[in-house]
C-alpha cells in the first residue's frame, strides 16, 4: 500500500515522503495513529499544497528532538546497588531502571528507545544511548556506586574485629593478674 507519511517514522522516512508498506502495517498501525494517509490523487494534491506547513512541522519536531537530546546529555543518572567482591553487582542496571529514573526527572522515554552498549554489572561509569527521534541520539552518563550500607557494615565488621581482640586480650590480662593475686594470698 502506498502511503504519505504525516510524521517521521523510523526506517521508513520523514514527513511528506511517499512510501510503500505492507497493507496490514498501514491499516493497523500507520493510518489509525495518524502517522500516515493513503496516497490517492486527492491526498497527493493535498500534501503538495500543504508541503510548506508539513516542512515547518518537520522542523519544529526536529528542534524539539534536539532540545530533548541536549537536555538528556547534561544528565548523569546515578544508581546505588548492592555489590559483592571486586565491585560486582548483585543483578544489573537495566534499561527499565534508566527509564524509571528518567521518568522521575519528568522525561518520558520509551524503554525500547534506550540502548546499552554493554551490560552494566559492576560499579563505575557507563554510557546509555537514547534514540530521541530518527537521526537524533542522546548519550547519557550512567554512574553505578556501591550501596553505602554495605560499605558501612563491612567497615564496622573490620573495625569490630581488632576491638574484640583487644577486649579479649584485656580480659586475659585481668584473669592472669587475678590468678597471680590469688596465688600470692595462698602462699602467705
């Protein structure tokens, strides 16, 4: 089916492009969502007549995408996760986690538009790629740090061990001193 795009559609084209797609794709997705119209004679004349308006719409849409890209690239998303030995995470940071944190910052991004070049399974700095629009990709910095409670608990455990040993040593010294005192009283 030949259609005329009313909005940019990834892997198809931009506003005003006439393309041929599968009938089901056009009838079930592109036409009902208003992303395209059927390319008949009247619609072709309509698009040619309103091409300037469509071009303004395309430029406005592109400017909004570039503004969102600039906003995303200034963000640093920080995740605090439980870690094991050598900074390995229990689990990982996923695109769902990134989408949720973006939503908390009032940025609506579909999780399917977020791409991780590598799996995030350890602490450190990473990058996530977000497809804002066709041809516009934002790079967001993702920082993963260890859970502070785990670090504190491990530090407390490390500190308790020398203190417990010192307490044990003091009690041993007191026990030896008491036995020396009792030995002296028996001799007298």
